[in-house]
């Protein structure tokens, strides 16, 4: 093997001469010799990969692939259902891609990781404040897995093994919860959020807020039912909605989770996103994932460390609260910068813009013949329209006008389309959507 | 030396807040006013900071200066593969054609993304010697969880309900037993033999009708290639179990051996280790699951399939189900794809060759002063024991902390658990010989200090933004968020 001659990589500095020098120090005759522990029958297998490309070539090839994708910015887009097109301030990317943040590991050596650790402490602080909850952890993989871990945690806290989930929770979230529960003997029951009922076997009642279809349910009523049975209230909240709607903590939620993608993270075909996870302080020793705490160094100077690590897999192994290790720290940073920039007034403005534009769109569509709004409940930025024919068919027609339509939920609601309107949609976009719908 | 004023990083965002400052400007609403919802649904206060954009940029830039990172420091953190993260990978992942696409948009409008994912599945299968790959798992431990659920589902499908035990070596990462437990298994710990290999005799004694499988890291966390591995896989298979491979250490084996050919049935890869995607201070990662034919029907949903050059998302027949919100950490997958296309097959071999060469060079240059628990050729990382330094009352942790003063990130300490005072060093292929030599010099210098001036080692670090932090205090009275001054 060589790194010069017939093959050279700009990511691998060793020259043939340097390799030779190092080999002679070691007392080996070749690099191949270092792999002598691999049984010869299995050593140096044939490896069929495309030929390596230079940077010029790879950019060209991948631009061609990228150009086959319809981007959210290339025309009006009204698709949400768990991933949202929100404004991302320009200051986020240059800060999060600073090598000092981007190319650091998990902060195991606190003395040389104070940057990452203080960011995570800020993240825990701002997410706790946004959710009105006592504690937030350092982040989970995404909204779906965060909720699933919340459900598992509720079972640990209550020592019960049934969970009760609202029928209006995202079907994808429900599926992930079911995957996480399948091997742990936890059974899943559903409840109707309009007549919330549970029983004393249930570890928790799980509700999405706003629900999968965009509507704000009576969380108080669900909370009362849960707490009357000694079950926990688990709320999966849209963090953007919390710029205007009551925080889960104000409803006395025991555990509140969320999809953090809306907080400064691009749609990126589904990931990386960011799981938000908060709870009451009394449950911290049952929490999954990392926590950063404030402490002092030996000179009395304040600093930050990973804490309560005895919950975690690297200490507790098979008895850990979760197997989670690497999560989404870089995007916890992005969302912290987002919340700092948007701040008290900006996040409220974003929420109100979503609300205003979504309601304008709903009212205009409701005026059309053949379309209606089947659900009459307060909503935030998403809502259901009943279409005259199959929503996927309508979406194909909208795409001809370069409009990315809503999500087809006809599986759950007759000819239902879930539309999402955010601050990124102008009145012009909305009017164009209404016009195109009317022409279907 | 930290600056004063706003650029000083001590103050937290909430304490920087000044009423009336804003960090971004949004447009006014362009639609007619819509009635607000009932007031009892609305919140009264939103306790977020009020700071301007320059303050935010200065604050976070200041914080970044308090980190060691690959771009600023040698980071030989064993088992973490802290190699150079190519900038072109980031640039491509952030390009609008990849970053600005919605996970649920119609497949005909995302064929480029699906094509990339399909090809990546093929490349990873080829590299690992497996038959197929799923990409929806979001980190290494997430891949382990999916893989172990697949093994469970496989046995259940065969009505083999009694297989509830999983054998895991004592050298394994903590995620392995934790993932096995989340997948409903009881863990049996397998000891290592005198050479650091899996104790075959012990494994034979527990291989029976209750064994669902084994979880094995190769090379092991001792940094060595287990020479019994083929026999180990055969023993597990003969007993009716399946073999899970933790691919955390794949950087050593790229182009050198395929886990699928050695006998593994299902493995995960850490793209944020082997395939150069940035670790980001603790993620995002990606942990694709690569499996043999018998386990492909159980992969988590969705996977990408291709029918006459038309790509789509598909649910495998007996899928363990959806394990994440959408189809995986796409941005990370784009980076790994770019890396593989940049390096090709020869590049894969060059990565492993140079990574292993660099680790052996460090091992050889330090083995006269630091103990080797297993004196044999290492793979991509070397594990020393600092046990003998205890004679001077110096621990492995203190040596690690002293390295910070020399401008090097510490090795992984106290892992694997079976080595006393372990220091696990992984240089990777992307460091120069000059850097390795400087690191070796620092380790030798510290060794001298241990005998001449042990106090300077014991009290290290001395030159970092903070000194040794009181972790016990942090755990005893947890302070986990900002509170207003009372």
C-alpha cells in the first residue's frame, strides 16, 4: 500500500518515505504486515467502489444529484406534518460550523470543552424556559425518539407497563413509540382526546400539542384524567407554537418533549434534527441522555461538567436509563443561537405570523366551493382541509403550478389534506395556492 | 486572556438581556388581521433573552475558543476516531438541493436524494461484506438497538422464544449492554483471555438454546484484532444464535477485512467516526445497520429501493418498525457519501493502513515507559496502562489532564474497564508524523515529570480556561439551568 505513487489522498499526510521510516522504527517490513492478525483467507478482500473523484468532479456530480430535488425555496411550499420550513437567521451557520464546535467530541474533558458545555447549559436553560419546565436534558436524536424515551421514562417512574396515547398523536411518533416499547413488555392503548380516559395501570397519557393535525386540544382535561389515575402527563409540543401558546409546564406536564428542528435547523430531508426533552425536577435521576451542570473548579471559578452520569450507559451499562450516547449537540447549539437571536419578541412574532397566515389561508380555502374545514377547533400553523378528491391527486396538479401541497392524511380523514403555513409563506404564495386549488 | 465587556463569556444569555434589544427583524404580517385564539390558551410571559446580533456572534465565538477540537488540537481520543472532517462534505450537505428538501415531499421530487441514499446503502454493504443496509438509525447506539431488535424479531419469527440471552465481552462499550437490555435481553459478560481475545472456552460453556446471540466489537476496544473471531462466530451460529458487530472501530479494517465474511450477521457503522462526518461536540451522528440476507426483512423502516431507475422508500417485510421520525440523518449521510466517493477503494485501504501504522508507531515509541497490557501489534488504537506510575502516586487521569497543558487532547481514560489505569490512544490516519512525534515527546516529558516533579502532573491542568472541576459537587446539588438572581 502506498499513499503516494498510484494513489494519494489529500486527507492523509504520510508520504511513502515517512511510512518507511515509521515502519523501520516499528521493525515491520510493510504496512500489510501490521494486519497479520487477520486470517489470511479473509485478508485484503476485493473491494468494488467507484473510482475516487477530485473535489472538482465530486462537486459536479453531487450538484447534478442535488438539482433533481425540488427545494422548499424554489416555489410556494405548504408541507409540514413534523418537519417545518421556518426562517433560519444567517448568523447560525458560521457560528455552528466553527471548527472548535463542529470538530469537537462529546465534552468528556471539561477543562478543554467549556465552550460546548456552556452552550449545552444555555440550551437546557432556554428550552426549560420555553417549555415552562424545571429541567431539560442536553438533547435527543429527534422529536419522535424523544417522545418514545419520554414514554419509557414514564414507565420507569411509575413502575407501570401500559401507556395510553391520544389518537391524534402523529402516526409516525406512534410507530416509533411502538418500536421502542416492543421488547420491554409495555402495552399501548389509545384514547380519544375529546373524552380522555385512562386507568390506574397506565404509566402516562401522551398528547401532542398542537396535535398532529395542527389543533390545540383541551390539555387541562387530559391532565386531570391522567393525574386522577396516578399517570404522568406527557406532552409532545411544537416549540414554535410556544412563542404564543401556553407552555406545557403551565398545564402541569410531568414530561414534555418536542421536535427542535423548527428552531434554526434546515429540513434536510428528515435529519439531522433535534429531540427536546424536559421534565419535572423530581424525575431527573430517571432521565435519559446527557445533562450538563454548573459547578466550580479548584480555584472557585465557575465552570460546567457532564453530570448525573451514573444514569448513563458508560457507567451503568445494562441498567442505564437509556442506551443513548452520541445525540445532536451541534443542533442543540444551532437552536440555542436561534433562541438567542429570536429572543423574547422574535419567537412570539414568528408564532403570530404563522398563526395569522395559516388562518388567512384556512379562511380563503373555506370560501371555495368543494373545499371545507372539517375540524372546528383552535389551531396554530397547520389545519385540515377536506378536498373534492384525493389529496395526492390534487398535489400532483399543484406541483404543475410549482406549489408543494400539503400532506395526504386521507388514511385518517376523508380526502383530508394537512396544510402548513409559516412565516416563510407570503400572502402572494397563499393566494396562488387558493387559486390553484379552485381550479382543480 | 479573556476580554472584558460583552465579549467576556462568563455572563449567560439571560443575564445579558436588555429590554428592547432584538437579534433579528421579521417582516410585518401581509395578511388581513385574523382573530386570536381564546386568551386562556395563550401564555403570559416568554422568558427568553433580549440581545442583539453582534452580541450573540461575539458571545458564541468567545465560547468556541474554550474548546479543543480536531481543527485546533491533536485529539487522540481512543475509540472515537477523531480524524479530519473534510470541509467539502459540509459544503455539499448544506447546499440547497440537499438541505432545503422536505422529508415527506413526493418521491418524484426527491429522486436525487433517494439515488444518493440508495448508492450509499450499496457502498456500505460492499465495504462491510453485508447483503443490505438501512440508514434510518441516527447514531451508533441507535444502530445497536435496531440490530438487536432485528435479532429478537428473527428468533420470534422462527418461534424460537427461549433465546433471551446475549453474550457481550467485558471489554465492550457501555452502549452494547444498554442496547441489549432495551431490546429485552439479559446480558452475559464474556471474559477476555490472556491475549486479550474472547475467552472461547467460556463462550462454549454458555452457547446453548437460550443464547440469542453475541455483540462483538472488532477490532476490540483493546485495539487488537481478535484472532479467535471466526471460531467465535461459528460457536454462536452452531448454538443457533446470531452475531452482532459493533462497527465503532471500522477505521482499522477498511479494505482489509469484511465483517460479513468473518461471520457477522448484522453490524452498525459510526459514520461520525470511520466516515469522517464531524462529531459536533456530541452529535449528530449516523449509525447505519448492515445485515446479511436472513436479517434484511427485519431492517427498520424505511429503506431505499430501486425499480428501473426509480427510487423509493420501502418498508421491509418483517420490519422492526420505524425507529426515527423520517429516513435518517440525511445531512450526515450526504457527508459520508461524499467521503467514500472522494477516497474510493484504494483510499479505504490507505485510511486503515495509515491509521494502523500511526497507532503502532506511537505504541512502539512509548512502550518502554508505559505498560502494554497486551504486547502485540495493535490496530487503529493502542491501550496503555499507567498502573506502574501509581508508585509515584500518579494516576492515568492525571497523566491525561497533564497532556492538556501540552496542547493535546487527552486519550480515552479508564476504558476499556478491564485494563487498570487505561489510556487509550487513537491517532487516526489524518495526522502528520510531526504531530505524532510531538505527542510522543510530550508523553515522554510527562513521564520524566512523574519522577522529578509529580506534583505538577497531579495538579494538572494548569493552562486551561478552568482547572479541575468539582464533579461531585455538580452531582450532589444539580444546577442544570439558569435561575434569576433572587
